[in-house]
C-alpha cells in the first residue's frame, strides 16, 4: 500500500520536472520548424535614469543585406528585439511589435530586430509572413546577443531592451511583450505616462 502513493508522487515529480524543462527549452539549431523557446512569461524592468548603462556598439548586416549601426539612431529611442523564426512566442509577439512600431515611428522611436540562431531565408520568410517592416540584424551565431549578456540571458528568446535617447538601456523585457506593455513603457520614456 505504501508503494502506490510513492509511485504516484514520483510520477507527479517527473511530470512537473518535464513541464518545467519544456517551458525552458531552447532551439539549438538554426532555422526551421516549430521547435522550442525559452521565455513564456514576460518580465519588464524599467531602469532608473541614474542606473542606466550604455548599450553596446551594435552594428552588422540586416536580413536584406544592408548595413546597420546603432550609432545611426543616436538621439532616438530604440527598441531592440531578439527573436528567431523557430520561436513560438516570437510569432505571438510579432504583430504587437509591428503595431507598436507603426504607432511610434513618427515620434522618433526606432525598432530593430536581432534575429538569432536562424538562417537568413527562414528569417526573411518570417518577416514577410508577419508583415514586419522594421529592419533586423542577422545574428546566426549570437554575436550580437552576447553583447547584451549582462542584461539579457542568451537563452531568453524573445527578449527586448529599450534604449533612451542617450543610447542607454532604459527597459529590459524578458519574454513576449504585448502592444499595451510596450506602449506603456514607451509613453513613460517619452514623458507621456
């Protein structure tokens, strides 16, 4: 009789462990498929102006082959979003990012994606299917993402940072973000909230 409750408890622990492992899985390959993701809940941290640090000097090639440097957006608020076409929560948040981009681009807010662990063809197909109109940097080997390792855990995809007009990190977002959440952060940063 004692064995049966212990067996049930062991099965429950195994099931819970498996669920936790699946919630934190990561895609170790480039491109293709509906494989894993890392962040399932969003965590937003606004950073006080006195505590902000400068963003890394980010530059590279966009998905469409153009050159991009964060320096070209100096004086603008910039939303940097780390994503992958293989990431289910990235698909879920993509419409919110594009909607917020359309809403704020005339207010001096720039959006730039960092497409990580992906091949370029899969990333371009993702952008087309999601109607994404802002640029994304190619980052198949996580070089760009690792520049933010003190702020964004490399396995936390999707994730975002919002830079203030001085190029300092003002907001850190771990997990998929919604349009109202982004709007709230941007309004506060622009002095409207």
